[in-house]
């Protein structure tokens, strides 16, 4: 048996001892965006620490719990805080929550994050629809023995971010007068912010936003057959594009500024997915 899959099944068993809730949509809340969980009709909460073998977030602004409940009449599971590769976890543990939410029943993964703006037309507080990603800077979560129970050895990556879900998010933004940027997201390992030279490299490669999460989760979700979509909250202009040194507090400030638009966009998009 595959040890990663065994651990995943053990986590599922722990969750099922606490709740039999079956979500249709899984939502991952990025840095500073955890307050969105308060908008959900909450039915149950599980602290990550209550799940045997589950990785626990150590980052400020990440509460570290699953929220089970409803958006309108749609059952959802919400990650209030994610775990990151830079916290010292193996990448298989970083994507364990994604795989676990799929096994709980979720068919759609809605990823969110706080990101640095690489595109020179972006501003702090902008929301960006993730159209594609660049993953070469973070370890691929599928390295190692393939988990055949989840997906194929060599999954296609032509359309990781579901085009129909993207269309729903675009339409929702237009209907609610929410300005929405679009672009490519790159995940670097962190925890240090990128250097100005690295930002110039990313811009040359076609990146519009950069952060320390999301891509490995999208790869794992695509591997196991989930439909994926994502939104970045542009928390700051990346290194070399502004006068201020970068800091984590700036991420929270931008998230607070974007919160009303972010909440409305996520909620109305989920309601528009047609589940």
C-alpha cells in the first residue's frame, strides 16, 4: 500500500467519526481572507489538530480548521487556513487537505490566495482570476509512487482551471460591478519574498501574480479529477515595483480592503456553478 494514501484514508476516517457532511464545493481561503468563513451557514467545524496526522498551519492569519456548511443551499467545506511547503512539510502533506476534501465528496475546488502583483497594470486590492499557472519553482506533489486510486501517472495539464467555472466567475464579476483582472499565477517556495531580479524573471516568463501556495493544490486536484478555479487577491506590488519593503502585515491590509468584493464574488460564483 502507498503510505501517502494510507495517511489520507486515516484522516478521512477521523473526519467521518466527527461528521458525515458531504460537500460539493471545497474552498481554500488564503492569507488574510479567512473571515469569508463567517458568511457561510456553518453546520460543523473541525480543528486540523483534531485529525490524526493532519498538517497544522503555523502562519498568522490562518486559523487552521475545516468549516462545513452551506452557501445558499450548496454544501461546502471551507479551509480556514492552509498549510504551506515553507513551513517544513513535505509537499505530499501540503496537498493532503485537497485530496481529503475530494474524498469527502467535493467535486469543485475553489482556490484563493494573497499574491504579489507582477503585472505592472495591477494595484494592491485588485482581484485576479487565475487562468493558468507556472509550477516549475515548487516541487510537484505527484513525485513519487503514483496513487492509482486518485489518478493516472501522467495527468494532462492543458486546462487545469476549468473554463466553464472561469466563465461563471467572469459573469458574476460583471453582474456585481466587480473589477476583475485575469492572469497567470506562479508559486515559489517562500518564505522569503522574491527579489527584484526574480520578479523581472517572472514577468518575462508571463507571470502576472506570484505567491507561496495554490499551484501544488491545483495540480493535486486536477490529478484526482476535481474541477478547479481560483482567485488571487493582489496584496502588494512585488519586489522592485514600489518603494515600501514587503511585509506580511501588508497582505492583511490588502485583504481587508478587498474583503467585501471578495466575499460577494466567491459567494455569487459558487451559487452560479449550477450544482
